[in-house]
């Protein structure tokens, strides 16, 4: 399985310079599109995390920008020619309409160090906003044959990572490092 994007650097419309209705309290809220190629046979669900390890020197911890669990593959568009599955832009805000049953985890906005309380920011996509230099954001995607257990809306990232660790339902994992400019 491979992650593919139509960009080399996360575009401004999904990151720091997003404006208008693409941003809430100076935080980008429209998730970027990506594709998954060469999914394994038997894959029925997707789960992922988007984190910023370059935030550690800035705030002292890896920033959680987005986590999602148990997205049914049947809810996504597959390109018959390539077999690639397209994850659409703005999925995070439209998830309940597009994929009932899939859940989103808490972002670092919900951390006790940040103290966010708005669910539109604490349990949805938060786009990159690197304050100092270009940061590399890590998108990890897992394909599973069945839903991961115990991941209710608002789960913490460690619960997702535990759910995929040594789980026989995990059929494949892919990772992409995606830069965003300061």
C-alpha cells in the first residue's frame, strides 16, 4: 500500500494560510485529499494519524493534527483504471455524512497544555501551522479487514496506536512525510 498526493508541499488552502471558511480561530480545518494505491486484498477499513514530530522542539511534544479510525472503504471513490482509492478534501468536516460509523480522535488542541474545548478543533483535522520553519508532517495509514475495537469519537492517539499494534486485522501500513511551509 502507498500514499500518493497531488502535491509536494501541503498547499496553503489546507495549511497555515487557509482563510475564510477554511479556517477556525486561525486553525486550518479543511483536510487535504490523498490517494491510497495497492491496497491489500481483504482491506475493508482505513484508519490514520497525521502528526508533526518537528513540533517537539517548539512545544515539547509531537503535535496531533488528525486521527481517524474505521473508515469503511466502500464509502470512498475507487478509480477503476488505477485501483487507487481517493480520500476527498474536507473529509474531516463531512465525515458524519460520508461515512457514519467512522470516528475521529482528539487533536493536540484538546491537550491540557492547550485547553481547547471546541469539538470542531479538538476532534477534527487541524492543518499544519509551523511557527518557525518548514515542518514535515507524518501521515500513517492502516488498512484493516475489520473495524478496530474500542475507538469511540474523541479517542486519544495512543488508543489508535495500541489498536493497530500487533493486530492481525491490520493488513497493511503506509507512511508519507509531507512538508508544510512556515
